[in-house]
């Protein structure tokens, strides 16, 4: 059980991290460490302790863990952008691989009971088969996927070598309120700027397996309570970018033309469709339907 525990959420002012911190705050003592590069303090639950800092600062990380008596860490903080990793691979490595190494080392030094790590579907690269299960070959094609896989490998190496309890969640595409980037956010911003035209990268045939952010937060809590090893987390409903674009246009600006560019960015994977049997066996069941989640997200941005 995680009720009553002292919990650290790295990246807890960001998109997924803040939703997770919000859920945890009702039953745990929550500390958030975030450098606010993409997160916002206003995302934090009112009873959370906030530490403004970077994962590269090992001394601050260790002090935060010790001062708050942390015994469970949700390590969400990272560079979470494939294009940014392509443009700045050194920054991506420092934020993700080195940052995770620091979290693991500090956890070991401070006798943290468990680390739950936010990995990514990008570790798989272009799929050999779908749906992708956890035994699928790992062949990341972007610096982001490689740096997150490095963190995952280090976590399990620390588990085998030093006995640190470690679990990883390979996150597929997540969406919802407070999202600061990615395709749905981009579509909303583009249609706000020009209600007559939506320009879409690629052909529209790319497939994604979307999970609403509150469901993703539930997945992390479930794995923290009873999970070990690696888990895919997704919505279980693969959807084409074409379908997504048509749905969002119908809600936001029905008169808009959709225009496909035919090319996408370096490191983009065409098909990400998850087998979530393993996490379902823990009790995970996505609650928010795709269209319901899209409408909720759009309404939140209209009011923001």
C-alpha cells in the first residue's frame, strides 16, 4: 500500500507528474522536485512540498530525499520531447540518463524502498509486430528513446546488483488537461491561430495508442502498490492521426480544411500500438474513452 507514505515525484509540476501528485496528495505526504522547464507551480496540489531544482544536482536531490524522509519515488522528470532530443542530444542525455542515474544512486544511499520509473514506448523503435508487448525487441531510433532505455537498464542493474526495488512503465501517447506540447496541443493551437486550416505533419496514417492522463496516473499508482518489472501503459484503443485530426476539427472548427504535409520529424515512429495485458493483470483498466478525453482536453484549453 502507498497510503501514508512519504513520496517524491520528480517532474511533479509537469503534465503527467502533476496529475500523479494530485492523486497521491489525498493519501500520502508528497514532495515535488521540478526545475520548471516545462512544468508550472500552479499545477501542484496545495499540500505538496515543492523543491525547485534539477536532477543534475545530486546534492540537492539527496538532501530532498533525506529531509522529507522519502521512501517511494516516482521518477517522471525528464526531457520528454523527441525533436528536442534530436536537436540537443547532450541535453537529452544529461536530463534523462544522467538524471536517472542520480535518482537511483540517491535512492540507494538513502534506503528508498522503491523507484517507479517513467520509461517510454520510444524504446521499441519502429515495431516488428503489433500490438507491442513488453518482450518486443528494443531498438530506439531517437536520442530520447535511447536515453530513456539507458535509465531503464540502469534501474534494473541497480535492482540486480544492489537490491533496489525498481519498476518501469513504458508510457504510450498520453493526453489531457495541462498538456504543454505534442500533437493534440499543437492541433488546438493551430486551429486557434487559423480556424480555416489545420496543417498536419506526415500522411495522417501514423497510429498512436492514446491514454488519458488520469488513467496514466492510475497506472503509476497501481505499479507502485504491487508491480515489479516492466509494464506498457496505454489506452488500448489505437487511433490514426487522420481520425484524431478529423475529430478535433469537428469539435473546434468544422469548416477547417485538413492538409497533410507528407513528411514528419526525425525520430518519429509510424506505429505505436500497445499490448497492455500485463498491466491489466495488475488491475489496470482505462476509464476515460478517447472522444470523451479529447472533448475534456479541448474544453479545458478553451477555459484556460
